C-alpha cells in the first residue's frame, strides 16, 4: 500500500476528488448557474437596486417587480452611480408605445461579475417577460390569422437543476472516478514489472503468477470503496442526502473488480504502459457509451440508489454485475493465461 502514495497520478486524482466532494454544494451552484441560471432563483438574497432612466410602459412593470427602483433624469448620472456600485444595474426605458409599429429596444447595463449579473437578471426577468406578453397581446391582431393553440392536459414538471447536478452528475462522477483510476493503476503495476525487468525476480519467488496477480488486483480494488465512502460522507456533510450507501459501495466494488480485471488482461497482453493505457482508454469509452444504452446501467443505477428511488430490484442488477465479474475472473484464471511467457522481450 505504501507504493500507492508514490503514484503521482493517483495522489493528484484523490486530491481533486477530495476538493470536489468537500465543496460539492458550492460547485453545484456554480455549474447550475451556467447550465440553467434560473436555478439560482432561491439564492437571490436581497433585492437588486436598479437605476431607471426614462419613462414608458415598461416602467410600471418594473415598479411591480421585486427590484428596488432608483429614478434618474439622464443616463450619465445613472452610470456614475452604477460604476460606484451604488446601484446594481441600469435599465433604459424605451419610449416606443406598444400600440406603435416601431421595434422596442430595451437597453440594460449589468455588472461585470457573472454571479451578480445573473442574480440581477433573474430579478429583471419577470417584469421583462410580463412586458413582452403585454406588447404581444396588443400587437397580435396585426398578424391577420389566429395562431394554433395547443392544449396539453398533463405537462411533466421539470426536475430542479440542483437535483440533476447532484444526483445525475456529481455523485456518479465521484463514485466512478476511483474505479477508472484503479483500472489504470493495475496497468501501471504490471507494465512496470515488464519495463523494469523485475518480473523475473517475482517468478523465482514462492508466489505463483495468479497469487501475484490476485495481490495486485486486490490492492487496486480495495481502495475503491474506501475512497467512495469518504466522498459520499463529505457530500453528506455538505447537506446532501445520500441514500443506500451500503448498496452503492457493494455495486461500485463489483464494478471495480470488472474494470480492474479488464485492465489486468490488457496489461498482460501488451506489457507496455503507453499502448496498454491507450487500449484501456478505448475500452472505457466503449463501455461508457454502451452503458447508457440500458436503463439500469451502473451510472443510472448509482443515480437511482443515491436519490432513494431504486427499490429491491436493484439487488438483481448488482447480482448480474457480480456474475459478470466472476465470469471475467474465471477467464483470467484459465491455464492459457496463467502459463503465458512473462519474460519481457519487447
């Protein structure tokens, strides 16, 4: 186990995962703001101070909204306070009437800060949408025909972005990253023996090839549930409810066995780190793509388990993955695999 801490890639990956798990709530809020700014609606905080320049129909919609309006006679005075951070935004009210034929342009000055600008935009979104609807209703008779209206009885409600990022992206990412790292780690363990020509020294030891193989694979597998348990505990400390942790650890340990077995087969076949890691990456991409063809792939199963929507039927899928892992181990234990020439002649 001491040699694992000399693997710079492994240590760096663990540090990155530790930071992600420790600050998962902050990370999700930031990612959600890029994917769906409306997800930050509940984090708006205090009302935005918005400078209003001009007089028009939009003004009454802004006055009825949640923003705190400040009125200015000219744009220069408003921008002066805006640059001093006295107000959070400036809105130039268009003079065009909804009953007119001119295009209505609304000019808004927002702060350079992405987060602050997003929060101000969220508070201005409602009055702007109401004003747009008002103008459309006034000008709709000019279309000349009646638009087709669609009636849908039951529209599915959209899942919150926060929920999607936590259970659909963050937790599967934290859970499966140690698995992928362990697959690459077992390749490094074997290819180093061939490249440094230390495999002959191991062959003259009392250990058989399968015993050596099992020892290395056990090391690569056992660190996976340890990491996953730590990451899930850190996520829970961030206020995120994670369900079925025991089943998740069991599932991820079985998946780790499958990935590590694949990595071991690749390493034994090619014996060179570069080509072995390349082939391993191609296999991972293929498995990742194929996995999403099934509703209960390991990724989706972890999502369902962690959010508490998976029932006892998940144990059948866990048993199925365990059967796959056992089959792969039997294939690796075949005499043809155990008796391959191990002396490096590459």
